[in-house]
């Protein structure tokens, strides 16, 4: 049986998980693809660093250059993380014509365009299934399974930490701060949680998916991002009363024309001049939609293609074993490509949408949930409605619950479709009213229909 030698860079959580998975199921994988993947060396920071699965000391080294430059190493797997040394190591391997497997979403978000160009220049491949949603095969589905589809909508719950926090806030009526502290104690959230709870981890992932779905490189700075720090149990309570669940969603959808809302499942041919919303923010999702029932640390990606219709991908989005599963999938592809001398199959990013661009958030149209803290006196609602009316923004429903005592009471409004910029400007005016006692809270609503 043919053998492919693997040089692994990184022997921590993910790296040791891949090493363990190969020991466990390497024979099974070899029987399926007709190629044995043999770990030749694992680059580590230190031999005695803690890792969930053991790696024999004889298999480890601290010299990454000796592994990348080893002529007997056929494939390099970058599992170290970071965006500096990882970039240097991957470029070094690609320049030698060696295929590279990576799980590094932050690196691809920051330098993906350069890395994929280098792979093409040196006649090799860069595999990246594990970079988004762990064990969910969403990259391969978009690149290969939906190759005959235009992707009109993609909604992703792609950060398990945020989903865990929002799930517990809903189920237990708990506050964000208390759940975050417990999530940190259980290892679901980092000690410094900003990457997760402020939406930047989701930004990295959704940018990769947007680039793949629409064929032009989406820069991180073009993606509008809001995290979940501002979500309160009051928001979750009233959202549920209205028939919604709050989820942190990555959203990718076509925007047909300036300021227009992308929507519908019809197969009308879109303009090649693609304008696409690419955003990450807390969203009201109907309780009747399957995404509303994706709870705790699980991820899910809802994809709508113009031919296939609606599809859903669900599973664990992180962790040593889920990520290892995705890395093994890429290693199998790399091994088969080497076996048969395949330089390229379906390219990672093809510019099929001419002059593609990310639509500014202020031009995106949606519905809105608005929470205001107001003085409970006659005429306040009329003042607020007048400002929305002047902005040509319709109010679909109002909730002013009884039983709230104090200096102010919550006022909940559901707004009709309107441009984000118009709603933001109207809320800025409303926030200056004497009767409004704190900054207005606005959460967008997605019907996903």
C-alpha cells in the first residue's frame, strides 16, 4: 500500500487530537482510500507541555524547519494556531510544492488570499475543512457539493461559546455575566473571552464561508460585527414572548440592488455584479425554525442554494475530536491527490461573481426588535412613534408590560422592514428624548423564509 508521510506542526489540543485519531482510525482510513498516512514528525513548543493525548517523545521535535524541509515529508499539517509563525511555516511548505492542511481560521481570515495564491503559484493545494465549524463538513459542501448552486442565503451559528451562553440565559433566566463566569469555569469560554463573546471568532469563520460561497475575497474589516455582551435576560424574555429565540448568527445573503433586501427561494438569475451582506450579530430567530433549537455548544449552518433549496449542517463546532475529524478528511484528500497526481480539483475560490462587494450594514434591510427604558407617562409613545414615522419606519407591534415599578419601564417595539441606517438614526434621536432613560437596544430579526 502506498504511504504518505505527514509532518505535523503543533502538538497541543488539536495536534494531539489528530495524532490520536490517526492511531485510532488510521488503518480504517487507509483501507478506504488505499493510502496510509504515516506521522513522520510532530513539531511542539516543548516536549513536556500538557496535551490531552500523549505523543511519544521520539515522534516530537521543536525544529519546524527540519520538518517542513524534510524531503521525506509529503504533507504538512499546520495545527499550531496564530497568524505570524503559522503564515511563515505554511508559505515555506507551499513554496516547496507540499500540500498543507490547516485548521487556522484566524490565519485564513487575515492572509487567506495570499496563501491560496501561493498554493496556486507553486502547484499545490491548501486544505482547510477544519477552519470552520470543527467536525461539520461545511467547506467541502460549499466547494464541491453545491458547485452547481448560487448560494443565496447562509445563516450560521458558528461559535459554541456564545451559543452556550445564550442557551443558558434563555433556559435559566440567568444574566450574561453569571453564565459567562460559569462557562469559563467549565472551559467553554477563555479567561479572556473577547474573541468569542464580541463576535470576532465568528467573523473569521463567516468571512471564509462568504468568500467561498460568492467567489470574491471578503476582508475581515468589511464584515459588520456585534457580540452578545449587550444581550440581557429581559431581551431574551420578551423575544420569547414574541415567538423568537436570540442567537448569534453569521449572515451571508445577496442584496439585490442598492438598499434592497435579498430574499426568496426563486431561481431567477442574479446580476453578476454581486452585493452581499456579510455580518455577525445577535438575531431574533423564529422559535419555529430549526436554528432556534440548536443549543449549548453545538453549531449549525443553514444554507439555501438556488437549485438545491434549503439544507442544514449540524454538529460540534470545536474541540479536539471534532476538529481532528475534519483534519483527517483533509489528509485523506491530500493523500489521494498525491497518489493520483492531482494538482487541483474544485479550486478554493473562483471569481464567478464579477465586481463582488460586501454591502455596507447601513444599506441592509431587516426587521427589528427595539427595547427602550422610558418614563411611564402619557405622550411618550406618541413622541417615539412620531420619530419613526418621520423616518418612514413602521411599527408592527408594541409591548408595555404591567407590573414594572421604578423610575422607568421597558417598552418593546417590533419594527417593519427598514434600512439599518435609517433605524440607527431614528434611535439616536429617540435616545435624546427626556423620557428615555438609557440607550435604546436594537436587535435585528431574521424570518429565514
